[in-house]
């Protein structure tokens, strides 16, 4: 198995060295860039499989870097944000970043994000799986049927659409704006109350304890994530 | 026992006067017995000498009267141009006080100290200009003739037969640091006059026969010499007082001047001032207003005020009282002030009046006991005012209707009399007429009432006295009846009028007193300077019908309006400087005062204690109307109240600020100790564990876990500090959006999972909860803080319940635990910053303050609802009025 080419665009040396030291040499091939310009040049020349992009770069803000990269590449981008950069983070996600990490983060979280991103990248080239399974949840996309454990649950068309969008992005955060756009259409991207009502209904149908959701988790102020183990 | 120690009051006075003297300019007066003695010449010669010694000396005003030698000696001295003033088509020149103030020389020459300025100037008198210059720290040389001294005014008039209008208060002259007497013998002066050195030759003869008679000059010279000697004596006394050798007068006896509302007032004050100076006693002046004051005309009261003002100008302490027993009040006052001599004036009254009303002076002499009474007699036999008959009712205007009423009263009395005439004795008819007169005088003014009396007598004669229907009288016995009836009628009319006037007077007084009370109360109730000023302005406008402005100084000492009633008269470019002057000098200014009297408004500095709070300006609401003089005193009383109220507000504001500063200082200290403790201890653990790992010592897993946990803790501290700072800075605007309560609770539970792993969690969330419009991440954070607190401060196994429900117009979110609860002491300030009650110091004690701050920016509330058994924290979040519609598909 070939090594995963991972690019870290981050100006803080301690963070770069922590990531480099933590990821195993036999799994990852790592290159570092200390600013946006070098980073983007490396994306073009080196063609990495995952990009870790810090939002607090000295020469360009993360949103702009994401937008520029998304003009020509679908490489998974995981943005790394600090507190106080919430809006930058959401903007970057809306602009096409795959996921985010908030400083300080653990190696476990980093690895989980990287794996999900890689999986989505691999899946992008293959046709969609007809059946999705996560924990007690099972979705049959072909027949549009959903099960909670052994029991089939009946979803309204909107609920089903919402769940399927989350499932297709399983493990990744999907922002409010993206969900509203996908489920209700481009005219509804600010009508967050729709999302609140339907996500609650959906949870009541598929979660064991809707007040302590295990499947559809909330990323406060950002969006939702359908958890995969 | 003789006390040789310096009197503390005297010491204080000395300190104050020295302090004043320190930045006050020095005044040197060149005093002469009369014009022509060479004061100006002497002044200029000395100035030339100073100029040679490089002293910055300038000429402000010099009157050379065309004298050649005087003009010669002034050459070479720099001159500040005089200010041209237009007055009745003539251009006059006056001292340009602003130019002098701007130029700021060390010494300025200002001739003719007693000069009266052209109307429209800043001050009425030149000596006031000089005073302002001295006050500004500029020294002044000035010249003065002896006849211009206020207290000598009468004496000089007696000697020379010329009453001098231009006077300088003695107190001002006494303030001079130096007096130089310019003395030449009368013969020499007359010689100089003849030579034409003093006046132009054409006037010489008149002058030599008039004012410059040898006898006059000798007397004036003596006065001048005596005054100069007195001044030297005073300086000597001051020196002795300074040196603390002994008190000037052992018992501090005083001379009391009684001011009566007659034209003798000024004379009495001047005479008393002279006496006081000779016996070296302190002076006090007293004006006792009778409570039967209705009889006093405004004119009389104005005279009394004038005399009091004169006394104040002479540096005499004044006092105003109201009493029924005037003499008793005077004597009580005298006793309280340790008075040994009372000076009163005795106007010549008609003898019958004296018998009728008694004389205050006689009574005072009789009752004074061991206090001496010095009576100043009225020697001016031919004053124009004396001839005037006393006015009975000065303030009623006759109305034609009043005469109709009088005549009607008379007709009705006649009609009624006609009915009873046949049946009852004559006396009843007379009584009916008297009743008519009484009613008429009650309803009307004095003249209609008198008319009614005369008409009644005539009607009685004509209709009822035999022969009837004729004015002739057969029985001479009726003549006394007519006289008595007329006399009684006149008496009734007069007395009734007086009663009415008294009643009106007391009503007016009552109204003013209550208005004043209202104002004071309004101010007392107000908080803050603006509110106080507004309350004052409103009440003055409504109760006294005056236009008001309250002006306070900005940081640069320029007045800016704080409150005003109607117009913007303080912005009037001609009025504003008057107010500013009043503020800068701490003295009254504007209309009816001596400073800038041509202004429309009356400006009172708001002085409270030692600080000047600003200026109160009042002017009549109707443009061009004069300000009622009695209101001025009232406004001054009122201004002192306002000043105190403003100062109080200022002090309150300052102490509030000081308290806030102390509090923030306390917080800063708490923060510093918190930061140093709560950040350093995890750092110490991390650094220690990491160094052990580097040296491959100890259990690597344990060390790594320590590093991980401590870094988590550090992260939490930093996050809290950041949150608190952001929330407190006031820049955080909640990013309001529709949120699902269940989702917020779920998010919070997920985030606090690690802390609550040993605590069974329950939720009570009704399915029909509406969406709430809040900043989701912030409310979630508030819940996380409460949950983490519950997890950290209760023993493992403690149940934690999160419950939500609608209560009134709020969503009530509760975090309830069944742990040991919270002690009362801690509960009282559990929401305070940096109050960490955790003995293991798990945090900054910022968790709950953050919760409170988050709820506050949502206009909600966070509180500790129950502290035992188990704690219940309650978050109240206001519900939105219009929850959004969501179509269910």
C-alpha cells in the first residue's frame, strides 16, 4: 500500500512537528509549507492526497486559499482553526473545505478526519453504494427505505432527503447552508428554522435518545455530522 | 485672661489673604487732597524709573488734562490703546481691559480710579476694572482724590458743598498694598492753579472761588493726611497681627449698623464705617424687615438693599432678618455678635406720626441696656423726597369698575336706609352707610373707597337729614355726625386697604416660598447633574416666569449649557461673555449689577464651598422687560442651593467612579493571581511530565496522560478567559438564529460527556417546545458550564437533570443535581468573577460569570434557584413574539 501524501500548510512550527511526529512514517508522506503561497505551489506540483490548512496564515486568509484551490482541484481540505475564527471556518467549509479541526486537537481527531476525507475521495470515483449502514441505522437508497435496528422507520420526503445528504457525507460536517441548499434549494439557505425542525423530527425517528443523539450530532454554530464509527 | 496666642480665625484669614496676595497683582495708590496736586505726574515719574529698570510697565489710561509737564514725563512709556465706545453719538475712550489682560504687563498705569465707565462697558466703575486686573495678577498704579472715597463722601460734601458721584469703596482703597500721599500746601496749589498748570486759564477764576477756596483745600488736605495715616496705622496693625504679638482688640467687640429703609441708609453706613475704623472694631450691618412689611413700598425696600450693598462694598458683613419686634431682633442680634456700639439713623418724622407709631430709635435707646447707641441725625432739611406725602397704597391701580362698585354700594345703602328710616333711629342709617363703605373698600381701591365715603356723607345729608332732599342742614348737631362719619369712612377705607395689601403681600411671599421649596425638592429628588439642572430650569420657568439657563464649564473652563428652559440666550454672542465673566470672577454679572449691566440676563455664579459649579442665568420671558429686583435675592438663594446640589451630584459621580475603579482594581488583582496560579500549575505539570519523558523515566503512559489532562485544563482556562473578555468587552453581539432546545441540550451533553461520565444524566424536554431565537453556540456554552460545574462539584453518582419548560414569556432551562448543595456563604456571590469555590482549583471561577454574561446579552437571566438539597441553576430565556412558520411536508 502506497503512502498517503499529506500536505501541512501551517506557520506554527510546534504544530507542524507534532503532526509530523505523530503520523507514522510508513503510512504518510508529509510535506510542510509555512505560508499560503508555498502551500498552493506544493498542491500544484506535488499533488497531495490530503491538505491540512491552517486558517491563521500570515499571507492569505484560509477562505481565499480554499476558494483558489477549489478552482482547479478536489483535493480534500481539512481546515485547522483557533477560537475566534468561527466565521472563517464556516466560510471555508461553505467554500468547499471538507472538514475542520479546532485547536487544540488530538491525534485521534486528526486521524478520524483524514480517514473520512480519504474515503470520500476514493468513493468519489466509484458509483454510490446502494445501501448505507451506520450503527443501528440502515438506508436503502434504491428503495428509499430506512431502518432503525430491525424496525423500518417512515420518513417524510424532506426528512429522507436530509438524511440522505448527511449519509452521503457520512463522517463529514455538513454546514447549515449546504444542507438547506441541498434539501430545500438555493432560495432557502438562510431559513435555518426549517433545518432545526426537520433535524429534530429526524432524530426522534432514528435516534434512541433524541436528547443525546449518537447518529446525527450537532456541531454548534456550524452544521451537522452523521457519525460513522 | 489675656490671650496672646494668635486667634485661629485670624491665622486662617492671614493665610488666605497671603494666598490671595500671592497671585494677586499689587496696587499702589497715589492719593491727593484734590486735583492738581501732581498725582499723575508722580505716577508717571515713578513709572519712568521702573521702565529704566526694565520693568514691563505700560500706560492703560492717563489723564494729562493737557498739562504740558505731565505729557512730557509720559513720553517713552508704552501705551495700550484705549477702547473707543459709542455713547449717544459721541465716541468716548475707555480702558481696554481685555487688551491689558491679553498683553499681561507686570504693571499698568490706570489714572482716575473713581472714574465711572461709559454705559455698556464691562464694569460700571473703573476701580472694578482695576480689581479684575489685580485679580489676574497684574499690578496697577492708580491715582485717587480724597473726595472720591466712599466713606468720606458726606464729609467732603459738607466741606465743599459739592456732592461727588464718583466714589471708590473704602474696602478697595484699604486693599491697596501701598498708598503714596501726594501733598502740596494749599497756597502752592492755588499758585499752580493761577499759573494755569492745573486747568485751562479760562476756568481758573471760577475754580479759585469755588472748589479751590483755601478753606476747602485745608480741610481736604487734612482728610487726605488722616486717611494716609490711617492706612499706615492699619498696615502697622496688620503687621502686629501677623507677628502674633497680641489680638487687635481683646474682646472682639463689634459695631452694628442698623439699616432702615429710609434715605439715611447710605449715610449711616458711611458714618458707621468711619467710626468702626477709628475704634478698630469689626463691623456688622443688619436690616430687619418688619413682618408687617406690606406697608413698605418697593422703593423703601430698594433703598434698604442699596444701603446693604454699600455696606458689603465697604467690606461690612451684612445680615437680613424678618421680625415682628424690630427692636427686640436688633438687640438679640447685637447680643449674639458681641456688639458694643449700635449706629442708627434718625429720620425727622412728623411729630404726630412718632407719637402714633412710636419710634424705633427711641425704643432702641430705651431698651439697649449697656450697649451704646450712636444716632446719626438727618440734617438735610431740604431733600426732595422728604416733601413727598407718604403714599397710602402704592401698588393699586384704579379701575373705572371700582368707582361703579363704590357708587353702587352707596346707592344700595341709601335704598336700604330709605326702607328702615321711618322705623328705626338715625344711627342705623349711619351704620348702613358705614357698612357700604366697608364693603366698597374691601372690593375696590383706596380712591374709589374714599369717593364712596364722601358720597355716603353727601347722600346721608341729602336724603335723610332734615330738611330732606337739600344739602343744607338745619340742626348744627349733625355736623359732628358728618365729620365722624367721614372720618370713620376714611379710616375704614385705609385700614381695609392695608389689610388687603398685607394679605396680598403674604400670599405673594407664600407663593415664592413654596415655589422655592418646590425647586429645592425637585433638585433633591433628581439624580445626576443634567437632571438637577433640568429640574431647576423647569421650576424656575414655571414658578417665576423667567427664562433660565444653567451653564457648566467644560474641561477648558468654557461654559456650555447644561439645561435651559426656552430660548438659547446663553448662546447669544452678547450674553455668553457676561455669563463667562460671572463664572471666571465668581461674581454677579449682567443686568442690575455693576458688571456689564447692559446685558439682558442676570448671571449668578454657582459657588459651593470652594468650587464653582457653573453659572445660573435668568432673564424675563418677555424681551425687554426688567428683572424684578426682589427676584434677584431669591435667585441668589436658589443659586446657592443649585450649586450645592450640583456639587453633590458631582461628588456622587466621582465617588461612584472611584468605587468602580477600586472594584476593577480588585478584579485585576484577582485575575492576575488567577492567571498566575491557574495557568502556571498545569504548565508546571506538563513541563515536569514532558521532561521525565525526555529522560525516559517514570511510567510513560501516566506521564503522557498527565500532559494530556493538564493541557485540557489549560485549554479550558484560556477558553474561559477569552470568552469572558469577549463578553465583557461589550462587542459580542449574539448571533441570533432559530434554535432547537433539544439540540442545544444534546450538544451540551455531548461536550460535557467526559466530565459527567460518572454522573447519571436525565433530561425532561417536552415535545412541544418552540424554537428559541438565541445564539446557539453561546447558550450551548452556558449549558456546558453548568453541566461541567455539576460534574466537577458533586460526588460521582450524583444525578443530574436537565429540564426545560415554558414559564410565562420565558423558556426556563434548569440544571438540577441531587448533590450536597451549596453553602449560603458561597451562594451569595457564586456568580462573581474569580470566585472559585473548588478547593482543587479546577478553574478560574469564570464558568458562572460567563453563564450570566451570556444570558445577559440575550436579555435573559441566570440564577441559583435552589442551593440545598442539591443545586438548581435556572436559565431564563425570553421567548420570541413571533416564532417562525415551518411547513411540515
